[in-house]
C-alpha cells in the first residue's frame, strides 16, 4: 500500500471512529434519561461507556499512526476498519430503536400517551440482552484488532 492510500485509510478509520463515538453518545444519553431505567438498561449504558472509551483510544491511535506514516510506520490495520464497520452495524439497530422512540415522544404528547410509550419500551427490555451481547462482541473484536495493529507497528 503506498503512503497516500495508507493516510487515506487511516483518515477513514478515524472518521468512522468519530461517527461511532457520536452514535454511542446519543444512545447513552437516551438510556441515561429513561426514568426508572431497569438494571438491564444500566448495564447496557455501562457497556456503552466502555465502548466509547475504546473508540476514543482507536481514534487517538489512528490519528497518531497516520501522522507518523511518513516515518516508516505501517498503515493502520484493515482489521480495525472492518471491526469498526461491524460495530457500526451493531449500533445501527440500537440507534434506530432510540430514534423511533424519541420520534414518538416528540411534540405535545399527553401524560397518558407518554406512560403507554414508556411501558411499551419497557416490554422490549428482553432485547437488551441481545444488544449487550452484540456490544460486548464488538468490544472484543476492537481489542483484538488494536492488538494486531500494535503487533504490525512493532
């Protein structure tokens, strides 16, 4: 891979990491704002906090690695980009659920209608375990990809 394409791939990885950080922030804020959130939602928010910290590390490493590429540093690993794309897909499902719920909450909604929506959302907590498993898997993939990337640098 020539230097220019390596820089471009590093920038693409950094850009995707920033997008994912924004998605995680939106989802986390929504979960934290749910009144009387279940312990399952709290666990999901904590897992998203870990993912956010890891994404910040990925962004930082990719920015540094891309900046140092002219000094014989290898291009960022394609595995990181693949892991971030997988993470994006996993977050998309959760992001769509949050967007759908917040859209129904917009405007002038009566207290009864809001309560019904809150209860309806509460019944979907069985899906939270699936979200948790997917996010945990993405965290593990990102850790492995960062390890491979570090090995290529050494």
